[in-house]
């Protein structure tokens, strides 16, 4: 095994056997100092250098997080976490040589409160071996550790506290720029990609000037460039958290000394409160538009030209919200799907009854029949959380010099008698060629279409390599272009669509601008 000299010291990895070939795996490399003690709630700092060989043969801990209730209920493995050791990354490479391969940097999802860089379905070994690329997966601080806004309580030294996760991601990209050549990668050909909160992180990085120049291409799977809040909103979340932790604003310095477990316990209280009043996806923690890391909403920054030279591939799954309705049903089971829909519409529009009728009519056009109440709720949530934010992002790039491509993933999971459809996160194991992993089987079932995985992973890598997501088995993939909104349908029978779900897009445009 090659010993690789990084900017902080030498590392020795291990060999991973894949279906195609052996790859070199360097797991759990620290890219920043332990964010504890004086560095808790502070920006990432370089790790202390080492001179002797450091073995990096095992995954390192994830960021502190509470157990995922769905994974716990299913008996699935959940990553160990450690506040001191969480800022680490993994590298999979065919060889630590001088080949200068394209580099794909994965940012995991998990609603900004859970997840890790060591989950089986986003293990990068198969992708690296099959398609001759370098794959990196990173960790970043989550929940209160990555997003708790504290400047108003603790002073200017904590001005970045609401965006530490974003700064962690930027620090990891600096590490990639400075070190990836030694692992056989090309630092001038870096693609960042992620799903769900990981895709929202990609959208945020695309919209902050602090990350410009650190990547040339970006892939957003079921994400948004709108997941950021104003300082006033973050201050309100901080007040909630202080109350849950039993800490007064005047004694906020106590947070610097509290145990990880106590901070997580208070975070769980806040998360439960948000879940109780949220239909679908509660998001108590997210980046803050602080005037430093984020001067404005990432979407607005992108529309103003930030990141315009970056090539972008973005898309959603057809039935994104089925995952939240079926697999993550909220605690409020006293309301019907239609009652939940009406409550959601009332949050968004002044005349909910009329808007509901208009939405049902638009969905009926798309389906060619009258939808059930469950279908209407799923579609509305999918639009609200993912599809329309993705459309707004794609349209905001119409003047970009970088190329823009769109997709719609439509293969449906056979599980739960098909109730999940093409649900949230279903696409991830297809991209990573990890359909046979235990974590993947819980989504894709026993006989997923392997050829679709090969087509998608090939397109993703070709996009990273040349800036266009072509794959031999796919039709020619045109640029999106807001006039035609050309979109690749990813299914066992792929095809190019023009403005898919146009009736629903027009509904949202008409209602939002009314």
C-alpha cells in the first residue's frame, strides 16, 4: 500500500476489493483540528501536523447526532459519533499515482442533523474502481454544533457559529485542492455532489463567494439553493435551544462547557418541537444569512452570477415526499391527508380553498385522472420541498456561462406494495453502484435494474470528467435551457422530456406571483 504524503503528514491506507478491481482506500483522514474546547462553535482550524505514518484504514466517527428514528426502528446500523474526531474525510482511488483523475466530493444528507461519510450506500469504492475516478466523502458538523447562531450572545468571536457546517465543507475542499493530486486526482477537475441536505449544501456552496474556485462542477440530487434563513429566525431557534437546555441568555457561555450528550439532548427537544408543528420535513437547523459566509440567499446569489462558471447537474425523484408520508409519518395521525394538505396550503397562500382546487386540477392534468388525497399531499410536498426549488435554481442559471443539465428519476421502488414510488434518496445507491448493500435493499428491493445504476454512475462521472452527463446507453442529454426545460428521465427506458410536470410548474409560478 502506497504511503501518501499529505500537507499535514504521511498516511497509509488499505486495499478494498470491489466487483471490478482493487482500489486504495484512505479512511478517516482528519482535515481540521478537533472542534472541541476553545474551538467549539468556532470555525475549523488546520489539524496538528504529524511526522510518522498515520494508519487510515477504518472509518472515523461521524459528527454528533441523535439516533435516526427510522433507522433505529428498522434495526439498521447507525454511525458512531464523536465531537472531537468528526472532521474527517475518506478517499477512494484506483491508485495514488500521477494520473490526475476527475475528483468527486460527496456531501452526505440527513436534514443537517444526521448522516455520515461512511454509510454503505454512498461508499465510493465501486465508483472509483469501475470508472477510474477519485471519490472523496466528507463529514461536517451537524445540528447545534454546525448551525447554532451565537454571535448575539457570545460576541464577534462567534460570528460564524451559524455557518460552521458550511465552513467545514469549505475546509474539506481546501484539503482536496491541496492534497488530492497525491492520491491520483486532478485538483483542477473537482465536482461536488450530494443528496437532500447534502445537495442543499452543494447549493449553498454554489452561492457563496468563499467557495468559488474550489470546484468546477456541481451535482444536486433532490436539493435546493434556498435552505438558509435570516439572522432573526436563527436567533429565535437559538432561544428555543437555550430554553430546552435550561440555559439563560445571560449565561450562554455555559454551552461551551456542556457535554456533547447534554447538547444533543436539548437538540432532540427542539427537533421534536419542530417535527410536531411540521408536516413532512422539519428543519430546525440550517445556514444563516449572516453577511459573512452568506451575504444573501444562495439562490439570489446564483441569480446574481455567483458560481456562474460552474457546470451544474440537478434533478429530483418523481415521488420525493412519499418517503416522509409513508416511511416517516409524523406524530399527528388524527388528521387526514386532505386536512394536512389544507394546513400546508394555508401556510403558503391567502386563499387555501381556491388554491387547493387549482392544485388538484393541475395534478389531475398530469396524471390523466383524479388523484387520491394521498397523491395530492405527496405531490404538493414534493413540489414544495424539492421540485419547484430545483426548477427555480435551474431557471436562475439561464445567464450562466457554465452548462446546466436537469434530470427526473422515475424508477419506482417495489417495497411497501409500491407505495413509496420513486421516493427520496432512492437514487443514491444507483449513483454509487451500491444496490446490494443492506442499507440500499431497504429502498430498492431485491431486483433493482442494475443497468440503470450503470447508466447513471457513468453519466455522473462523464459530467465530472467533461462537463456533460453523457452515457453510452442514454439518449443525447441536452442542456436544460429555460425555454425548453429539457430534462432527462432516468428510468429503465430513459428519454428526454420537455418541461416535465409543466402544469404543476405553471401552477406554482401563477400562485407565487399572484
